[in-house]
């Protein structure tokens, strides 16, 4: 994957060439030591992300009512699912043969899916604030995210290319695409950097628009439903901006000045390789930071896990009393029962159900309109009174 970040256009072609000088440099102790350090750092970051993302996903597996009929919680969890699979790919290290192709496919596919789920999150936020209605159901979003990314992932087949690495780079780098030259530039732009740049621009624009629209509500001590919702959800797209922006800034700052694996540029190449490797390790930690934000924000998750472990370590009789006395039943959208589970904690959740949320935002909008109309009427009365007094 570092290869994706460090080489551009024709420079890519020269850097990825399989001549004797390139092979000799990549096999040198100097390069191998640097590569092993970056690989170890990325794998270490991948372990943190794997464990953290697994805890987020495990939370809704253990307590499914946390995300039942709650589209914003569902999107947060699906972002963590994507981050979980990218962590698995990173933990493969610097693979070869079919494992290399598998890693390249997983990284490209699940990074893009995670970006798209974050974009849908801010779009849904904007739509419910502007129109008091959730625009897309979970099933509709599934039909948007997965087919589009599957189609994008299969595009290299149209030119006879696929995922992996040029043979000289196998075992020396994270895998991306097994092609060089113009096709490599085309597919990296189409499958990775293009979607990343569009996602970053969209997230920045929408986050700024949402925050500006609710600036008065955020300043108020008594935050309304919209402000509380945004506070609980917007942190996740912001986390993506924070982890990927440094890489993009460095990428464009080096555009056109990227060193190659030529004899007289080995030092510059290693410096660029190291910096970009460090930024890539930082992006790998996105899932870990997302999980920290989740458990910091989610009082419901903390209460449920606290109650779960309290039951786990208490004696059996106390567990039975708690479980028998506190049972929560939850239903499908059509009202049919899907079972029961121990509530363990009080029923207050991080998010209202989708219908309750829409009703709350709609009522808030109605009240705001009524207050504005009242203020205008009061102002008109004062103006008329002033005119009468002057007369």
C-alpha cells in the first residue's frame, strides 16, 4: 500500500520497474530494515484496530436492541465492520502470491465502503435536520454501498489487471495492484484516491454546513434534539477526516517531486517512504479511534457492558434474580416479536427509534416556527405602538 502513496504516473512506472538496480536496492539491508519497521508498526496498529472494532461490533451482537430500528447506530456499526476487515488485511503483513491479491482487494474494497458509510451518515444527518425525515432505510443504503463498491472492485478486469503487487515488490510492501505504468495510475485514481478525495470534500462540506446550521443550538445550554443527535453521530465522520487528511496533505505536497529507486535518490526515497508509512499507520488507527469515540459517547454501551460483567461475576442466584426481574422485549418493524433479552440496565438508549426521532425533530421544527412567528408578531405590535405614539 505504501507504493500507492509514493509513486505517480510515469514516476510510478520507473519506481516499480523490475531492473537489477531496483531489485538490488529492495533486497538491501538498509531498505529491509526500514520496511520491517513500517510493517511492524502497521501490524501493531492493525491489532489495536482489530480488537477495538471487534468490541464495537460485539456490543450490538450481545445487545441487539441497541441498534434495532435505529439507523444512525446501524451506520456507526457498519463503519466499524469495514474497519474490522481492513485491520484483518493489514495483519497479513507483506504477503505474496494469492494472499497478496486478497490483501489488495480487501484494503481497496473495505476502505471505500467505510468512506461511503461515513458519507451516508452525514447525508442522513443533514436530511433529518432539514426535512425532519430519515431519507434512506438501512436496506436502501445496503443497495447503494455494496453493489457500487463491488462494481468498482471488478473494474480492473476490463483491462486484464487484478490486485496484488509487481513481482519485485511482493513481500516488500502492502499489496494494492499487480500492474505498473499507466494502468496502475488509472486504477489507483479510480479505485482509491479518487473516492477518498471526493469523500473528504463531501464530509468537510456537509459537516461544516450542519454545524453552521445548528450553531445557535450548540451554544445553548439546553440543547435540542437535533444538536444532541449531531453531537452523538458527527464525531465518526470527523474521525475519518482527522485520520486521512494528513496523508492527503503529504500526498499532494510531494506530487511531482516523488523520488524514485534510482541510485542517486535512495536517501530521498527512504525518507518519503518512511513519512508516508507513518501516515499510513495513522490511517490504520482510524478504527481504534472510532471505537474510543463510540465507548466514550455511548452511555448505553457502557451501562450494558457494566451490567453484563456485574452479572457474570456475581453468584448464580443473584444473576437469576436480575435476569428474571429485568427482561426487555423488542419487536420487528411489523410488530412481530423477535425475542427477549436481559435488559441489565435501564432502558434509556443513545438513540431514539427512527420513528420517535423523526417525530421529535418534527415537533422541534414546529415549535421553532411557532416561536419565530410569535417573535415576529410581537415585533410588529411594538412597531405599530411606536408609530401610534409618534402620531
